């Protein structure tokens, strides 16, 4: 039997929502999907949990600081081909933040913006539309076509 191995990268993404129904998105500064809107998120660094990475990436890309313990994990997305750079698995977290939370784009985000949940961009980078739809519906991730329940 021949075994094949695949390099798998681990990321974390955040759906940040306000009580008045806005969602925080960042505009990607680099390929892939340069110029497209996406959820804040990125690679899990050595020695950190995906929850810690989610809180760190949210702050680095948007200036929004949340305690990692307050993030609610709601699913994992692991479909082959979800990222053109290779095999990526992401764990998604929900963050509820106050309506007046200020944002500042940073790190690899060229801009950050609050969007009304019913007026989102037509297309989002990666499979972030599916992740966001799952968060907004409040359904387990396994009900989304590219999600797997945790």
C-alpha cells in the first residue's frame, strides 16, 4: 500500500457581530483574493490554540480586542480546495462586540468595515460566505456544505 501525505495548514477565522446587526469584514491586501472582502483571521502560530489565534488575528487586522475566552467556537471548515494555496483547515469563532466598536485596518488588511448583515458584498474570499451564513443562521457547522461539526 502506498501512503500519501498532504501538508495541512491550520487557521482561525472570526465572525464579529454587533447587536445592531453588523458584521466586520476586512479587505485583503495580498493574494490570494487580493482586494476581496473576508472574515478577519489567519494562521495559528506555533504554541497557540486556534482560539488564541482568532483573538490575535482579529486585533491585528481590525484593532478589535476581545478576550480569547469570550470567543464561541461554532465549526470547522476543511474542504479540499477551499484555499488556492493548498490544504487549509479553519476553525471559526463568533465574537459579539458593542455597536460602537471602533476599527482600524492593520496587518494584511488594507481596510476594515462594518457591514449590515443583509447588505454584504456579493462575493467573499475563500469559503467565508458559507462560514458567515452558518454563523448568522445559528446552525451547527455540519449543516453547511463545506463545514464539519465539532
